[in-house]
């Protein structure tokens, strides 16, 4: 019952590489990561691919399938026509290390700089807090993030304009939003978001939301409310009055 | 490809933690809090460790949902679930300290699901008398990893990602350092330190059907064994009752016990809810005896009714499922049915079990709010591991600590669901604390030893040998067939004979390509660990001539109370793996009284 499928995989490094074609026997329910593993086990043992859980929970196997950012473990072979060649390439917004593996260390550097969580004083004498489910639903949505960085990969500010120095990207905005909207948190990240984080670079095209494998409403629920907070923080009533008076 | 001196980078640390799952992160945070200079070394990227896959929750007797709960009941449940084989002191410390460790995570930013009065909510789980698992939907492990990760990066810990440790060094019998290589470059790194915490997780990759990721090759068990540490309880490997069985490519992926905690029921192909027929004597009277009683409990009437039998301990449920399938009452794909659709409404299921909903929809095209899931047992967790001191987590090798799944003793013959996430917090913290106390200048490691270890690591490049993936897959087939849920003497002896042949094959594997990010090479290196833990499991399994908890011998189907407190100890002597029995100290009278209270 196994049909032969054609895959083209990027093989190479930062300096040079090419698309190489492979044939794989595809069984029922097979995902693209299975096909890549089959190639690795039988035809190309040195083929580099990152993966861990193979269940869409760790966000390691991010790459691009026919040019679209996807998790290899959550994309079924049967989503593509039987005669279609499936092309797998590394994420474009990050430097290639080898084959399908990219250097995503930049994300970890950005994360380190986001001001840390700072809880208010405990609510109860035993040192615990009281929070209600309705208050935490929003930040819980952001905590679903598996750090696959597909949203970073699709974001044109990073992918096309390479503004990694000036813009933290949607994944890290979601990371900051967890704490900004955390009911216990008292830290103020608005200045960080405006300057170092470069939140102004986002022009709300929502590509990140579309690509998120965890269906986090990145733009509407995280980025736009953060932008509003940043704007509020920088609203100066005297300056506004002056502008009004002087036209 | 002889290693050159320029090949080696050297670092000095007070404490080196190997593994960045929950236990490793918690250990590193604690050691750092004690002002130690700490390195955290992990095989994957930070935040990808197996802990992210833990779904159901962390067990802690907070008493937020059922105020009757306290550490004594948690201790009793853990000991009974472990079939009285546990290290009692570890079980006691775990039950006493878990609540503080969970509350501490909240202080660091964790967002656990809430009770109506605003406290941390707790859900029921297999083997726990009261609702006890602090949770976040069905992605509790992910929440814990993120919180620990953020706490860690703001604590000044130095993280070395995608770095595999291949050797520990001892000088005068004490830990002096570790050699590793970076996956990206293939270059070596030497960590000089007097204290190492192993937190590498489990060994599940030695079986074909497993819920474990590629990382779970038993590296920490093998490193400690090679360094002369003792391994205990290696025969006790937990087969989780509910893994996916169809389609073939997802076989083994975990289906959380939370499905049963939220009311899911197990049925055979005849539609019978079979767990009522599998009540062990030890638990008679603790569980519902009719479907009506079980259903009432699920609806929340928990004072008058008892828990459904689907919430029996994992060893019991796995064996029941295996029996149903063996006797011809399984599904065509070789599983049984797990049905929550007929017990809870779709919105509730999606809210409480979002990743299960997603997982079945994407990978199996099954809507769990409408249809039953096809499930079967999957290799999940090893109770056995490095023998450690209960208070300090130090192994029998001075300066070498172990915490989390790689540590042995806490869970006895069978682990309760939810006790792993709390275990790694409690004992991760203790390991970090005591390892930091060990600091001091590490003794110099002779260059020749380091060079030899580097040479051995590079050997596969010099051979035109067999593909390492073929050897790995042959090993998995042997363990699945001969050291699975049901074992016997002939099978285990056969496994040992096959493993001998595989050792020879492993010594001859060759890899092609460069040292940069070369998975073929990584697999060749991991084979050494897999072979050690597989042999340890088979030898210990052969030695234990009884059935207890997760270890089931068809030729010794009953438990033998004389062996209850006997531990099978594995240790390297010369080039040989030795096996001996050791009797654990008896429970003190006050703790024994707690156990009896519950009967």
C-alpha cells in the first residue's frame, strides 16, 4: 500500500547548498518529519534536522514546506497531491547551520533582555496569591507558545527586512505579553517594548497569527494591546494641548 | 581524524548540570541561588526537553480542592502505587515538600488553572486518593518549563545548548569534570568541576513503541554507570496505558491520563467497560463498583461515590489493556477504546484537553468530542535509575548527583501520574543545593584521559561500517519483544544474548560526512548508552523472580513479599555488569502506621 513520494530537501550550509531529490515509501498517516527520518535512516545518515517530541508540543522541527513555514511533525504527507514533489527548506529568517537546521540563538538573546516577572506582594498570609480563571485566560493563551519561531520566520520585518537588531519579533512580543498581562506582575515593560523591542515596526499584517501552530491570536490579543499600552505610556496631555492650540 | 588540542574548549564551573528538563533547570536555579557558578548543558535547545510533553499535572497535597488532603495521604498513595518498593524517605520528602515547590512556581510566574475561590486548581488522577494535580489544561509541563527557563536565564546560569556529554572524569574517586561535544560544530568541550548533577531523564528510546523523544537514550544512567555509580530498580519500566496506536507513524505518542481524570472510560471492542473486572486486592473498596457510581463521581459527587476503576494505577491499567487485546477483544489496529465523547460535552473537552483535541484531529483525523480514541500501552518512564542519598541526591560516587527520572528509588515499582513533575522540582532543588555545597577547586584531569575519550568519540568516522540507525532499530525490536510489558526467563535471556551481538555491531558502525550537525554520528554515540540501559533492564528483570508493579513475569505471575523491599543493584566491575540484591531499610513504625491507616 506504500506509495512512492518525491521530496526535495535543502542540503548544505550557510555558504553553499542545493536542493536534493529523494524517494520515500509513504505509509498511512505519515507526516513530513517521518519522511525526512526515513531518508536519514536509509539514504542520508548525515542529514541534519532538529526534532524532539514529534507531537507538536516542543516546536523543534520548524522548517518551510513548499515555501510555507510549518512544523514538520504536524504536516501530513497526504495534505499534498500524490504526484506533487514536496520541497523542504530551512527557515529563511535565520542563518542556516546545516541542511534543515537553523541558528535560532538570536531568539534566546532577545528573551534574556525582556524585563523579568515581578509579582505583587502575596495576597494571603501563607504567601500565596488569589487569581481567577477569567483573569488568566489571556496570558494562558500566550503560554501555549511552543517557541517554534515560525511566526518570526514569516514576519516580513525579520524575513525580508532583517531588522533583527531593532525588532524583537512576534514570538518575543508574545513572551513579553505573558507577563505584561499577568495579573500579579508589577514590572513595566513599555519603555523596553517601544525602544529596544521596536514594537512600532509591526504593521499588523497578521501573518504571524496565520502561521501559529498553536492558534495563538498573536496580533489581536498580544501585539495590538501591547501597542496600545506603549502609546498610552507616551501620551503627554500638555503636548497634546499645545498641538491642539497651535494646530 | 585525530583530535587536535585546538579542538578542545575548556570551562571551569562550581556546578555542572547535565540536562535541562524540569529537574536540571530546578537544580541549576538552586545552585545559582547558593552563589555557585553554574553551567546547564543540554542535548537539545533550551525549553525543548521532555518535560514539555508532561500533560496531566504536578501532584502536591495543597488541599485546595479537597481539604482532607495532606502529605501523609500523598505519601501513602505513593508507597501503595509503588507496591511498597519505594525508598520511603524519598517518598516522604517528596510528599512533604511538593506543595512548597508548586507555590514557588507561582511566585515565579506560573499560571496554573484556578479554583472558583482563586487558588490553584487540582484534578483527580490515577492512584491519588484526592484531587491533587496542579495543572494547566493538558500542557502542565510546558508551563513549568517556560517558568523555570525564564527564572533560569535571569539567574545568571550559563547555558550550553545542543551539547552532548560523552564522559565523566574522576580523580581519586571524586568527580573532576565532563567531556562533551557541540552538535553544531562537532567540537569538544571540557567542563572542569567538582560537582555534577545528572538530570538527563529516561531510557524510553530503547523500545519501539514509546512516548519518549530521541533524547531519551539513557545517557545519564550510562554516564553514571561508567563512572562507577550504582543503578537500582532498572527492571521497573512504566508502560503508560494510553498511547496512540493509529496511524502507524504516531504509534506510541502519549494520550494524557487527564482524559480519564476528566471522565474518559476504557472499552473493549465489545463495548464493555472492562476495568471493573481488574480490581487488585490492594485497592478493593477504594474504587467504584458500578458504572452508575463511577459516573456520579465524574459528575462531581465525590463524597458519596468512589473513583472510576479507569483511575487505577498505570501498571494495573496497562496490564488489563494488554490482556483484553491478547484475548481478542481489541480493535483491528491492536488497541482498545478510550471514550470521553459520551461522558463530557464538546466545550468542556476542548477547554480541559485542548492539546489532545488538537493532536487527534491533526494526526489521526479523529474528533475526540465525537468519537472514541484508539489507544494502547506505550513505553513511558523508568522508575529505576542512579542510586542516590534521599536527602542530598548524591550518588555512590562523590560529587555526582542525580535528580528527576534518572534518579532511582522514589517511585518504587510503579510511578503515580503527576508524581514526576513534583519529583523533579523537589529533588532537582535538593540536588542543586547540595551540589553547590560541594564546590571547591576540581582536581586536574590527566590530558591522556581526555584525549582518549575524544579519540573514542571520533572513531565511527574512521570506519566504513554499518549504519548506526540499523543497529538502533534492531535494539528497539529486541527490547520491545523480550523486555516489554510481559516478560519471562527465556525472553530476557534471549534479550541478553541479542544485546551481546548488538554490542559487537555497535563497535563497528561507521558514519559519513563531517562532524558538523551529523545525526548519524550522534546516533552512533547514543548507542553506547542504549546498550548499557537495555542490558541493565534485562539483567535486573531476570533477577527479579516475581511480578511487582510495572515488572510482570509470566513465569512468576505473583508478588513475593520477601522480595518487596529487595533492590536489584547494577554496577560496573572491570568490564562486566554485575547484579546483586540489597535489602532496603524497613519503614519506621510511624510511617508504617500511615500506610495501614488507609486500609
